[in-house]
C-alpha cells in the first residue's frame, strides 16, 4: 500500500500532444496537462504547478521568464464564442496566475509582473498592462485593455497602484521560485 496521497479530483482527459519549446531551467510538474496543436513556449526559471492546464488548441502559448502558474489554472481556454482560430496567450516576465484562474485564448496578453488572482477570469483578447493585480474572483471582459499598475477588485472597483514596489515584487517572486524548484518534482522531458 502506497503512502502517497491521491487526488480526489477525477482524472483529466488528455488531448493531442502539443509541440513545446522549454528553457532548460523551468520547473514543470509531471501532473501538469499540456494539450493542443500549437507551440507552447516556457521561458527560463518559470514554474508550472501540478494540475495546471495549458491548452494550445486555439493558438500558441508563450510564458515569460520567472512566471508562476499555479494548480488548476486554465491557460488557453476557448472563449464563450467557441470559435477556434489562431489566437495566442502571452504571459509577460514575472507574471503569476493563481489557483483556478482562467485565461482565454484570443491574442490575450498578461503584462510583466501582473498577478491574476485566485479564481479570476480573463476574457479572450484582453490586454492586461504591466504590474497589474486582479484580486480573487475578478472577471476581465473579452477585449478589455487595462492600463499598467491597475488593481481590479472582484466588485469591479479599480485603482492605480502608486506604491512603487514592482522591483520588490520581482525579487520576492524570484525567491518563491527558488523554493518551488526544490519542492516540485520536475520532468520536462515527459512533454517533449
């Protein structure tokens, strides 16, 4: 009998195996799910948690340097229109996508240093500026453009973050990645 804890979630069905381009320094859990037909690129020192799903069926996915994609996230979801056309998702350097967040495909851009909060949803074609914060359960409609340093709350309230802590956040993210690299077993070759 194994002492390993098993997930109570149902097994996730896998689709086609996508072409991938990984930096040699990424950390990607073996239970992450990569599907689709378009290229998935993950840059140096980024971390993909267990049960994160990257679906490149609608278009390529590019994840920048030192990004963290948490468990049960969905990057590259097909939007409510259901159209499957060549539409990308791009995460800038130091971006964080927290637990159960969803980012729809549609030339969607998440800017450098932006945090997409727990359970948040970013619609197809939205462009989120640099160093923005989407608090938990925030929804950004399809096609919306959010200026740099904007904080959006789940009730729709917005403000500009004038604290000037972008560099501190990036340093904190780098330290978090160092810890995660030791905690998450990785096997990028499984996805090649």
